[in-house]
């Protein structure tokens, strides 16, 4: 795990997980010739991320043809339980896939 100087999971790791998971959720609803790219996201870091694992889940709040809005939640913990450590709201644009092999 990527820890910062005080032993907590770095906020950049938490934000990356939240963004990536929201992108996967949005991409699962996109048509095959389209990819989704984040155009904006806001994250609330609710508490320090401690534990031996992170888990993230996301859901699409509003699918669209040009923009999709998703939210994601990041949990930290271990066998004794998990706590919500971050919540993100992510807006993703639908962009024509680049199928060039260059």
C-alpha cells in the first residue's frame, strides 16, 4: 500500500481509486465505440485511511449520451471491519474511441 509520512494511505491513492472505479461504472453503460474520460471530480476525504486493505464501489447516478455522473466510495479496514474514508462525485465525458494502432 502507498503510505504517506504519517502511515496513512496517501490521499492521491484514495482519489485515484475513486476516480478509476467511477470510470469503470460509467464505462460499463457506454456504447462500444465510446470511452469515458473524467472531466471533473470532487472528493471528500472523510477520515484517514488505515487498515490492511482498501475497497471501492461506484454507481452511476445519471447516465447520458454526452456526460455521465457517477459516485464512488472508498472503504479502508481489515478483517475486523471497514470504515468509509472517502466519497467522490465524478463527471465523465463520452468520447469516440481511438482505435488507431499507432
